[in-house]
C-alpha cells in the first residue's frame, strides 16, 4: 500500500502563502496529475511531498506514517526533475546507481538493479555514456531510471516532458503511460500541460493560486467543471464564455439573456440564482454547431476572423456582434473563410452556467 | 548548454587593429624579454655577461646550474615546494568548502559572512606583519614551515573562496536536490558533485594561489630565519650576497627558481584561462 494523504497542507514564505490548506488523497497505485497555470504552487506542492521544502502547516501522511519531519530519502519516494538533474560527470550507469551506492548496497547489487531498470527503459546500450552524449528523450529516460532503481513507493514527476520538443513529448507521454502500467506504482505528476493531464491521469487536481479548485477524473473535469477557472483551464482550445443576465427563473429552469440579445434556457440548481443576476455561459468549441443543426439551442451570428485548418478538423476564431471572441470547431474540410459571416447553434445540453463569482450553477 | 560565441573582427589593416597589434607585441616583449635574458645569461660565464650581455653564449656553460644547485638552492627549492603544495592544497580545499556552504547551504547571516570573507581580501598582508610575528612566536611555530603556511592560507582564502563561489553558483541547484532525494548528505554532495564539477576553477585557483605563494617575499623574509626553512625567494636573495660577482651562477639559480611555476602554468594554462573566463559570456 502506498497511499499519500495531505491534510490542510500549507506553505508560506514570510507573509506569502504559496500553498493554501490543500487536502488531497492519492490512493495506492493511482496516477494523479496536478495541473495549473505557472506560479499556482503545483511544483511547490510536489516539493513539499518530496521533502525538499518544509511544510508550514498541515500533515503529510504516506503509507499511514506522518512524514512532515522525515528526510526526503527516507520517505520511500523518488522524484524526476524538470531539468532531469543528471550528474554531468557521471555515466548513465553511475547516475542510476548513485542512490544505491549512498545506501551502501554492494557493487553487484547496484549493477543488477541498474541493468534491470535500463532494460525496462531500453537504456542497456547507453550505460557507459555521459549525459551530454544523450538526446533529450534518452536523458529523460535516465532520470526516470534513476527513480526506478530505488524501487520507491511513490514516484513524483515535476513537469518531466516540458523540455522536450512536441514530437518527443508525445512519444514520451506514450512511454510514460506504458511504464506506469509496468511499474504499477503510485505516481504524482505535475504539469501545466492539460493534454498530459487528460491523457495520463486517473485523477486530476486543478490548482490555482495555491488552492485546489477541483479534484476529479479527466472527463468529469471536462464535462462538469466546478467553476469558470477549471472550465477555462481544461480543454484545448479553451471554452468560450458569453456574458448574460438571468431574466427569469422557474423551479430549476433559468432564462438567460446574453449581451447580444439571444435568449436561452438552462437547468440550474434550485435557489442558486435569481432574476437580474449577472452570469457567464460557457460552451466548448466542439459544442458550437454550424450549419443546419437540429439540436435544442439558441442560434447566434458571428463574423469569422481566422480559420485554422488542422486536417482532421478546423478551428474558426470569430467575433460576436458585441465583440465577444468565439472559437468554433468545424470539420476538417470546412469551406468557411476569414471574413465570412456564420450562424452557430449553442447546444443547450452542453452549456455550462457560472454565477458572478465564477461558481457553477447549472446542473 | 551550448555556448554561442560571436566575435567582432577588426580589419587587419585598420589603424585600431595595427595599434592593438603593436600594443600586444610590446607587452609580449616586456614579459618575455627578461625571461629570455635571464635564460641566456644563465649559460654564459660572468665575464661574457659583461662583455656580451645581449648575444648568444660562446660556450653553453650548463655547469652554472650544477654550481647553483650545490650551493644550496636545492634546499630552498624543497622548502618552497613543501610550503606551496601544503598551502595551495589547504587553501583550495577550504575555499571550496566555504564556497559550497555559501552556495548550497541555507543558514542565517550568509550574506554577512560572505561580505566578511570578501573583506579579508582588502587587508594588505604588510599591516598584519607585527601581530602575526607575535602570534607565531606565542604559538611556538616561528621559524617553521607552519609560520609560512598558516598566514598564506589565511590570506589566500578570501579571493579563492570568491573565485570558486562564482563558479559553483552556476551549478544547477537541482543536482544537489536530486542527490538529497538519493539520500546524500551535505558533505557527500560536496565531495561527489560540487567538487568534481568545479575542477576547472579549482585548477585556476590552485595556479593563482601557487604563483602567489611561490613568489611571496615579505612573510618569507620575516617569519623564518633558518636556511633549512627558507623559501626560494629569500634563498636567491641570500645567494646574490654570497656569490657576489658570479652573476652567471646567480642567473642559473634564478632560472631554477622560476622553472616550477613556469612549467605549472604551461601545463595548466588552458584550464587557467578557461576558469578565469567562466561565466563571462553565456
């Protein structure tokens, strides 16, 4: 068992609070991705778990044992750094075996464990090379190998793919997913890339300003974001947001009038909203339907500014009459061009309604 | 990290280029000429030095070196080597330790401590001559190798610490964090990571410190008096008095005295220049 539990964990530097009363439970063998914008405290949170930073308040428990004051090496964790942090003067084998050497393991045992990890990561032909003689992807694998040889209970990854180019990042992402199945260990992974979060995670933690905004499965966060921040952060391209006002409420139904005059109805939590309240309607680019859509919804007119053809799909960046920007997903072979006027349908079933504080009110 | 160097080249015929070239040759001549003159005259006879100071020797009189060696310069050389090797080794090791502490460890008053260490380099050695003389006497180490080694270490530490710290500060902090995760303690990280990665600057520091100690005069003149402990700078001075008119043997003695530093510099010059310019450009 390798559960990790954070209870009201905070980190302060003087008056500045970078991690604020975070509660989080990572179950045994779970792959949890902590995601958020730059400076949201996600790397600090990982460093608190690793023991590289002291926890100001709260408790960190791994495997039932409180770890706040336990030195990093005794926590049963291994960390893969963003910059790989390979020792440049040591060979791949020495890099991977460094921790075992410190732990006083025999040369033969170190060699055996390094070879085992190297085989898993296909590094067995590169063991005598120095880090500077390796490609970015190989260095990343060595960094992971250094973590594997210690046979930790928990793996921590701090933006491990952010130094790689797009193609290599995709390849390494697939390798990480494979490795994760092979190692069957608890993993906590920090990234600012929501694609990595969506593809790798069992559970995503969205962090903003040191606070947890939402914890949930990738699709749960995608389809039912708890607030406007999560809605805007998860999904690429970002969700569209249209301002409006509640014109009427009846039981669980709310009538919304958008700033361009369009009206539509949403099912909301009873009592969550009143007539006259300012609201924001969120809708993802793929849920704005062009052409003669037959789903229930409201139709709005937009002027196309730019069209990006990606082959399998296209994205039109448009502007509503009141200047609100709008991104629409179109088929790859769409003939729409910049300057065209188009009418899109807001599919009511896929709309998200947020109150003036950004909290979700639609059910 | 790949370094991208761009170099502005002056046209070979431009006045600025010619002026720089002229200045370069002038300075090279000023540096090399005394060495050449000393080398040439060390294999002449004294008579020839006065008669033909600028020309090549008629007979290459290598025996001058044997005479100088047997006259006692061997003992001075041994003393200088002992004092230099021990001082330089300890200065570089202790400076590397303090530089590492200043870079990698978290503790209160680090900035003040660093300023205090740097402040040590402002103090000219001459002002401490008398207090040091008394201290060494009190400690009972006057007229021993330690009477030179300890002050050399004290006066060498500030600049060497500054030099090594400037290099170590560029070693990515993640390396020590990775080592902490691997279970390494502070000294292990110093010994296995910071020290090996700082090799170029350690070589530079050793060379600078070696030259300073080898050529030091005031302390060597004041803190030791026995022939068996005197270093080569003082030895050669006494040599001049003893030999009186035998300038050729004196020149041979001088050649012997500068030879170790010259050889060390030639061997380490690539590291030395590399170390001094580290971080000057990205």
